[in-house]
């Protein structure tokens, strides 16, 4: 049994109950077989911090009742997944408006709108496009096959997991993390490969927030960038 702020890793495959269609998975081969493979995604066990609310409600609620290495099949109704369908979210827009945004209007295509929301093109006719702003899985009951494959208990391991999630495994090994329990401080040195990355400071701020909120509530987080002659000569 787990509790808030526990760090666990899960593997899962999610299907639509009515059709058996796979809509999400942490397994790369399953994704390829289901034609939902995303080359920009890192497949494999997914980090979950319970209480962080990054998962759909029904899945996160169920995980509290798991144990390490336990596997279950969970049925999640729409109200605890992506909600019921809402007809007020069906919109009609001029075809020209989408064309001005560089969007080719094709029925059943999923679009990401300027505000970040998703929309499905339901039909294109007479210069008008019917957009469905309901989530593509709204109204669907989902079935998840889930297994908890790993639990983190050590504070440093948890911090490294947060770093890897935020900065990717490509850079994670370049971070140096030092914990001083006497001074109640965490010192993190950033690899120089990240110094010029866009939004670095936003990600650093978010990392510090996550450490304080989910790992070491009464510690101070110090994040360092170190410069010397070699920093500039190798850039």
C-alpha cells in the first residue's frame, strides 16, 4: 500500500473497453504494434509521484492500493478518466481560419490549438469545419493493465529521478547532487551542456519546487552553474 509523495515506477497498457484499441502504453513494442509509436517519447517504466495528479484520477487512485511487483487490471469510467462528452464543445469554424494557421483540415485529424487544447476535426464541408474540443477519449471507459515495478525510498535517488524526468536521461548523469543533512541543504551542480538550453531557469525553479514539495520539505535547495576557462574554450 502506498501513500502521498511515494515515488513509484509503473508499466502499463491502456485500452478502450468497448473496442480493445490500445491508446497508451509504456511498452515500445506494444506501441509499434498498435500504430501509436511516438519517436519523441521515452518508453519504459514511468515515474509516478502519488498525489502529484499527473495521471488520470482513476488510475492514480488505484495505485495507492498496489504493492511492489503487483500487477492488476483496472477499469476506469469516463468521470475518472477524460470526462463525459460535452456537446457544447462542438464548434464550427471557417475553413480559411485553419488554412491561415497552416492546418490542413482532414476529418478525424487531431489538432493542438493555440491554447494547448486538443480538437478533433469531425467534418469538412461547404467551407466550414466542425471541431470537437472534447478530449479524444472523452466518454470512454478505459481498461489499464498496470504493474508497479520499482519504488524509490532514498532521498538522493528521488532527486535524481526528478532530474531525469525534467532534463532527460541524456543529461541526468552530468548532474552532481550533494545532500548535507546537518545543514539541511541540497546542492545541485548543473552540467555545462545545459547552460544555453532554452528555459533552463524555469526548469531549475520547477526542479527545486519538486524537491521541496515531494522529497525534502525542510531543506534548502541550492543550484549551481560553475564557470572556468574550459567552459568557454570548449563551447
